[in-house]
């Protein structure tokens, strides 16, 4: 017997944040017959524009939070930098998933790494730098390294590669001496991620391991095709992700990113307490998407193991593609959509900017080779470097 449903279709589900992840959550919720409410200060946010309700206030605005709790029967989040206090405030009157405490840990690289350690999941050798004394005490073995702000980094922002102690000191000054983590620069063979969903009853399901290619610190390509990772490593990545979720008593969708090192070992990079860019392929390549999993965990619907029905490759569509020789131009969607197995997702952002995530393109097909061939054709059409 499965547990009784917490919130039946027809209820209203709320989400903190109105970006593309919130938009795809809203789409999934609406498909299942839920009403939706989005809290985001931007009157024109991608999710706010498609939601039944939109509360256009700051995340910590008491009136806005009260309004969200009034319209929504339960609340989730679409980005990890929503202040944990806002989730705590909402939790006083509504079920909130993931919980504020789990989000607070994911928001802070130092706490996140400590959590990985507690779960027995290895991460990069690192040191926390909050004081000049800690800066001086950094062991030489961590250089060359990457200095990352403990909080508020994304898409490689708030990071600096440092080769020497002098560079480290300059980089910390450049980051306004906010709390940071210095990580040893590791020899990566590739990167991958795993999305899990965990219900209130502890039931857990996961998507298959996804191989990710980053360019300039931003995810560029995700491949979920044959042979992405040798089977024993894939099993270990899934097991590690489950341990991380269990250790947080997590409810919701969680993504853990890994580095595969050149010596074949697997090291955890970071986690996101929400669906992740690397899981977008699941909308078109699996029978349950990561966004439907988010709806199911929030509303207390049964969790079933998603089945990948097609090999899939996802290409991120960054704002750079909207500029040809410095002039703004719409990418050639006619040519892209003429390819077989293309699924174009655009987030409705009014203004393209270099590096801004404007949408993604998922390619599916009968075989991994066929999907790869069309993905490369799409890259050529769009001016994305081949992979
Ligand atoms: P996002 O939130 O978009 O995933 P982020 O800003 O949190 O990105 P990270 O995931 O920490 O950034 O790093 C971005 C990329 O930089 C990684 O995916 C990897 O390619 C590279 N990188 C980060 N840390 C290391 C490391 N210790 N050694 C080698 N490469 C690294
Ligand atoms: Mg990352």
C-alpha cells in the first residue's frame, strides 16, 4: 500500500524563485492538474509569466511570504540561494520541501563539504578561508587551486584559479575577503551528475547518471547515452547521491555533481537542492521528468523509478547564440527544428545576454550514435563548438 496523497491535484503548489527551473516546475505541476504560485521579485520572470499566481516581492518580504502561504498549500524552491529564513517562515504554516536546513547546507560550500565528509563521500582536498590566519595556514598541497566563495556562486561566478600564494592573496582580496573555500585543482577526466528524488516516507528514486561538459564554468552539454560511465562507477555515483540525500533526511529533488578523475576515482563536487540543468533531458528522454519528481515529492504522490526511454543529449542555449558578429539575431530555429528528435525549450527571457541561459535543446533518438550525430548537426547550425 502506498502512503495517502498529501495534496490532491486541484491544490495549489508554490515555488520560491521564478527562473527557468521554476517555469519547468510550473509546467509539470499544471500538467498534473495543480494550480501554481511563484514568488519572485521580477514582474517578468520566466516562471511568474506562466503561473496562475505570481507574488512579485523580495524573498524575505513578510507580506509576500504570507501571501504565498495563503495561496499555496505547500512550497518548494527552484534555486538554492533563496534565504533559508524565508523557507523557515513558510514552514510555520505550510509543508516546505526541501527543508530550510538542507537548503542552508547546500548554500554554503564549507557546510556542504562537511556534510559530504559525514556521509563518507570523498570531495576535493580543500581549506576554508574566513580569516587572514586561515589564508596563511593553507597547505602548499592545495596549490594550484580554485578559490570559490562559500556562498552565492553559480555558473563559475565567484571563483578564481590560483597558482601561487601571492595569487591566492590577490584573489581573496578581489573577492572582498568574504568566506571562501580553496579547492585543489584536480585532474578531471570528465564530470557527471545524479538526480535523486526522496519522499517524506524515505522512498527514493533516481535518474540515470548524466555526463556533463562545462565550458567557461557553465554547463554546455549533458549526455545520457550508452557508456557514459563504466557501470561500477555509475553505481557508486548513484549510491553516493543516495547517501547524501539520506544524510540530510532530504525531501524533494536533489542533484549531486561529481568529478571523474584521470586515475579513475570519483570525487563529489557540489549539490543542488532542486532539479538541475543536467537533468533537463529527462523531460523528453524519460517517462518521469525531474520536474514531475519535484511535484510528486512536494504533493506526496507516489514515486516510481523513472525509465529512460531514449538516449538523450542536451545542449544549453546561451545568450551568445543570439548575436551574430555583434548584432542581435534570432537563432535559425527553422533549421534546428527540421532535425529529427529535437525538443526546443525556450525560457521566455526578454533579453539575451552572453552567458545567460536562454533555453536548451534536447535531442532524442533510437540509438546513441543517431542522437550524437543530430546533436553535432545542431551544434553546427547554432554555432556551438562540437563536443
Ligand atoms: P554551477 O552552480 O553552475 O554548477 P558553480 O559556480 O557552483 O557552478 P562549480 O561547480 O564549483 O561552480 O565549478 C564549475 C566548474 O569548474 C566545474 O564543473 C569544473 O568544470 C570546474 N572545477 C570546479 N572545481 C574544480 C576543481 N577542484 N578541480 C578542477 N576543476 C574544477
Ligand atoms: Mg557546479
